[in-house]
C-alpha cells in the first residue's frame, strides 16, 4: 500500500514504527484515510495518508 511507504519514509524511523504501532491503530488509520478520501476527492492519497496518520490517530513515542 502506498500510504505505508509514504508514512515510513516521512517518519524516517522504520524499525521503531514497525515495532511500536499496534495493528488496530493501522487499521483505524486506514479507515480514516478512506473516509477522508471520500470527502476530499481531489486530495492526493499520499498527502491524506501522511497528514492523518501523523496527526492523532497513530501515536509515535
């Protein structure tokens, strides 16, 4: 999936992200991205994914 690649690249912490993010959070993030894609049809998928996953739905310590 493109959003995972973008998110990994954007965060720049691949091993930490893979270890720290619960599967349920990733699924929730996917659902939220799909919701935003329906509302913002013109927004690039990568932008929506990075923006939403980074701001509140998936937390990185």
